[in-house]
C-alpha cells in the first residue's frame, strides 16, 4: 500500500514537474535545507541557554517563547518542501532505509520538542532540574534533531561524497571526481559527505 502511494506521488503533477525541471529540485531543496538550518539554530540557542551558556540576561522561558515562531514556521516550510522533494523521487525514498530513519527521527524530534522540551524550557528557572538532568534533555533533543538533518535518502546510484556533480532534470550527474572538470554544466554542487 505504501509503495502504491509512492508511485502515485511520483506520477502526480508535482512529482513530474520537479523531476523534469532543471531548477525546481535545487530551489525546493534550498528552502528545505534553509528551514532545517533555522530550526537547528532555534533549537541550539534554547538548548545552550538551558545549559546556562549564553544569553544569560534572558530567561529560558522567554527565549523559548521567542524561538517558537521560528521553529514552527521553519518546520512548516521544511514539511511542505519535503513533501515536494519526496514526490519527485518517492519510489527511491520508499526503498531507502536512510529515508525511513529520517522520517522516524523527524517524528520523534517533533514529539520531543513540542512536549518534553517545551515543558522544560517553559518551567520557572528555579524549578528546572540540576545541570545533569537538563544536559540529558538537551542531548536527547539535539541528537534526534541531528539525526533528522543528517539522514538522507542516498542510493548506490548517487555519486560518492566529494564528487563534483550537476543537476540534470532533478538527477545528480557525476562530472568529475578530482580536480579535472568536464565542460561546465549549468548548475553545480558538491555532494556532501555524511559520514
């Protein structure tokens, strides 16, 4: 049933448009990654304050309240752009264990962020547990968000990390793997190394 849904997504107008456009996939991916970076920044600034590092003149509760719109807005952008990216290569994602790890990590991160972490950050500063307890909460939340950001639905067809590639109809095309560069294509990127 899920595989049929993946096939339907790929056959949809959105999936075809992103897959067949030279620029749609990289543009949507830019917004997806930018939203992930904003979420990471919002989580980091509150987590650092929970640990007693930085912005000491601002209470944890106030900082968490100030960061919430950024987190929520970025999460919405990330989810919408993620759906668009998924629709362009849904069957590839369906078959990728990294994709499923990312989806489970995202679900856990959202649950953790909007329940446990939210209550901890909103608590009165005198009511917050000692440093060790806060550290465990910060580490758990940061680890889940980090897993969400680092998981990527790579397949064996993707070029190795560090290979100069270009987007051609929303597919990565290896151009070179060293310092020798072929004829200049229209859109360049460097395949990131994930580990």
